[in-house]
C-alpha cells in the first residue's frame, strides 16, 4: 500500500512524464528550498494549485531533466504515429487532476539519513486524484476504436488520507524524501520510492553508501560496465551509475548488496570493445562497433559495418543486415505470422540495426558514467521510430 500511495502522491503529481514538456524552453536549474521540510511542503502545496511548472521545477534537478530530455521526442513520435492529436496540449496529456488540502508535516519526526538525504513525514491532509482517460487527446480513430471501453472507463476519483494511512501503518506516516543538491533541498521521486521499498521490507537506510567511480571517457565507462557485469561485481556496476541521476542506488547500495548476496562471475572476459559515439539528450549514445568476449576457451566477436552486424563464433561468421530482417522473420515464422506483423517486426528490427545497439553515457564532474534510464529511453525511441501510422491502424483492427 505504501508504494501505491507514494506513486499516487509523486508520480501522478508530476502529471506523468509528458507534463515536463512545459519546461522545454528552459534549461535552468530547478528552484530549490533552504530546508528539507520546506522542499517537501512546497511539492505537496503545488499539487493543489495545478501549477505544473511549479511541481516539476520543485523536483530534484536531475530527475526533472531526465523526463524533460525525452518528453519532446516521445510526444513527437506519438503525434507522428497518430496516437495523439497534432494539436494536443502537452500540459494536458495525463487526464489527471490533483487537489491537495490540509497537508501537515511532523518536522520533529523527520529522519535525517545523512548530510544530503532527509525523509519528511506527512501526518495530516488529503490528496484527491481524479482521472478521466477521455481527457487524453487521443486521435479520433483511436477514440472510435476504443469505443465502449473508453466510455466504460469513465471518471475515477481516489483520495489519499495521510492521517488514515498513518493509522493503517501502525503509526508510521508516509515519508517524502528530500535531497540536497548544492546548497538547496529538493523533493525526490526516486528517493521517495526507495524509502517506501525499504519500509515495506522493514529495512533501514545504510549509514554509508557506495562511492561513485566514473571513468575517464564515455567509451571507458561502457567498457568498465561490461567488465564489472561479467565479473558479477554488482558494487562496481552501481558505482558506474551517474551520481546525479542514480545516486539513490548508490546511497541504498549496501542494502541491495546484502539482499542479493554474492553474485558469481559469468566466467566470460571482455577482450575488446570499440564504440561509435553520437550525441543524444544529456550524453552520448555509444553503439557497438566491435565487441570481443572470451568464454569457456572460445572467442566470440560481434562487429558492425553500417546497418550490418557480423557475429563470429568458433571461426564461423554470420551476418545480418537491415534489409534481411523481413526474409528472416518470414523464414522463422512461416505462415503463423500475419503479413502486417511481419512488416512491423521487420521495420523495427531494421531500425534497431540502423541506429545501433548500445548504452548512453553521461558526464558528471569530469567523469563518465552509464545511464540506465537514458539507455532505456533511447531504445524506446528507436522502437517507436521503426513504427508507422499504419501499424497503429492494424492494432486498431485487432482491437475491433
């Protein structure tokens, strides 16, 4: 229940990722607060005002920027695919309205975890969340296709009563995490979710986290990440995550290590990794040009030339190019896959080969780290770019 409550408070408070579009014209650092309690209170107070800019600007800078960096491209693709209307207002994509009232914190109960993290306890007040899927600016053809299902969804209203939650949780109030960035405090979605997860498992924040350990270059960061993963070095993997975006995993890292126990090495060894770098939002996308791994006495090599990938195993080389995907899908699927599905799979596969397979590295204080959030987001956008409006039409036919 606690994680659900936190998501209701913060994830929906953000109005979903799409609302960050409102920040698209500004790269300014978010406005912070002078104390943890003020930062947490400002967030919940902003909910009642409907001030999307205030809500998003109040979050930790790295968290707000993560969403901001990928919102424009995602919404653009949704419009291109005729999922959203061309004139859709990015600030009204969520179909969610939020109202807050009587919010009160117990400042004396605030938990100071370390010098940059404080958990603020909400003891009174309510947040009412009203959702109406019909308010999402879907294209007419999608609305028509959903038909009765859309009408059936109707308007739903849920109320989160903080006093009741405290009573139901045995006197434990819901916590809103705030983190210190520079000299100012900000509410943090990532840390709040992590705190909720720890509470649910009856675990405590560790006294000491895992120190970030970046690399000297983007390519070295990717190389070290592969090496640590193959060695089963979870601590090393966590240390290579961006401290501004994923600092929560470094702060809670010792608990993660304790919970999963010793991770055995894979037995494989990285021999060589060469990448091609391309600037993307917030960092560099590193795609594989050449990868050589040794495992069980055998050498496996993967290389890329244009939109073709070649894999060499036990001295035998096989190549796959973007223009061969359709034929491969037809051969593997036979008559069991509809022609429209073959077309979709082929185009998405071709798009992946053209854009390349890799990770996104970001620079923080002169060191390079691997960003899982940005890596996933770039992959998601790659898959979307492989789709066409007619694919949505086929999906609509399937729904009907």
